[in-house]
């Protein structure tokens, strides 16, 4: 098991006392602009297999455009002509008023996929969640925007358990773990959107605490955990003899984390459904291998999907209301 990393997994630049998203983006080196460029293709390229010397016949692609970073001319994405570019310095400004009022604090900003996806993290400054004595979860809001079409402006509520740095995303509904934000030029509407997001965050974090505390009250035997982990890792219910090396390694890691992972000795985690939940989030947050950046995997990709599946399995098995 590797040494545990702090939240955001080493990605992003730490921010300190930046009161606007624009200054935060600038401090993080993300104040570059995205320029729209026309696309062209070589109309005689199909003849190149003849190995003859043809002059190119450039034809414009009228339906699409390239999105290019002005600092190095890197193409970040190719989008349809109706796509509206949202610059980094304006993508997250709908919460600036909440930072000014002390309700949020910008803590980290960065990018993944070499700038195609940009993110910023704000801490909610109200009291953290205490699941059980000694098990504290800090509350954050993750803002994401992309220049390759993979995300519109997206908000996720991400709790970080202080004792182990596990990260878990709060569910927004039965099938939703992210909130899409419609960008508007109207400042009043943007401020209203920020207030709405903070109100929703407080509501969802209260529900997260209720569910976690109910999990902490339910005992879970080692056999029950083994069955749960098997269903999580082996979706086709193949026999133990037919497991892949990766599946065997995953089950071994989950079993270790359930018994001896950081924080699992806390009363309310040890031998409980909440402990099982944390074994999975420790696995996805720190251990399970991924070809993507850890923050992208854990909060924006397959790691979050695994956490969601694990939570649904546990809620169903122990009849806990979501």
C-alpha cells in the first residue's frame, strides 16, 4: 500500500487568500486564453498513396473550429461552430461573492489532460462533518471546465476525511453526482447561482453525514465484507479459480484496507459498513492503478464510478435510505 497523499493528489497549485477566481487562475498559471481557429484539410491528400508530388489544395471545414491555447498554440479540442468558449478566468466567478463573504475559500487550482480540463477547489468554511468521534470530513466544492467538450462547467461536492485523505463525492440524486452550471453574463444571476450551489452543498453534506452515521452503526462481518468486495470487483460472478491477477490483487488490497487501512481502528469504522465504504474510497483514492492523473481518475472518472457502485451496493444490502 503506497504512502497516502493529501487531497487533490499532488495536482494543482495551492492558493492562499485569493478573493477572486480570476486572481486564483492567474496565480495557478491558468490565465492563458483559448483562441478559435479555422480548420482546413488537404483536398488532394487522398492521392498521396500514388507517391506523386501534388500541391496541397486546402479546403476549409465550415462546420467545426479548433480551440487553441494562446501561450503555446496547442490544440486543446475541435468543436462545432456553435460551441461557445468560456475562458478560465471567467468560468468559476459565480462564487467570488461567497469567497468575499467568507463562506468559501479557494484552496487549489490546476489542470489535467495538458490543459484540456481545468479545475478549482473551494473549501466550505462552515463546520466540518463529524461522522463519529475522531472521524472528521472537510467539505469542498470542486469546479471543472473543459476545452475539449468533455465537461461543461460542472460542480461536485467532495468530502475529504482528514484521518486518511480519502475523497468521496456527495450524491445529488439517485443517478446524479455532478451539477451542470449554465454560464450567464448577468452578474446578479451569477451571484444567485453561487448562493444556490452553496445551499445545495449544505443540504447534500447533511444527507451524507446522516447516511455515513447510519453505516457506522451497522456491524459487518468479515465474510459479509468479502462477499461485498467480490461483487464490486467481479461483476460477472466468475469463480475464484477464474479471477484475473488484477482482480485477485484488488480483493487483497480491499481486504487489507478494510482491516488495517488508515483510520479503520476508529470506533464506528472498525467492523462496520462505514469501514467497508472507507476501504473502497481508500482503494480508489490512493491504491488502485490508473493510467490517468489521480485526481482525474478519483473525482472525474472510473474511481468515482467505483465509489458510487460500492455505496449503492451497501445501501441496498443493508436497506439504508439514500
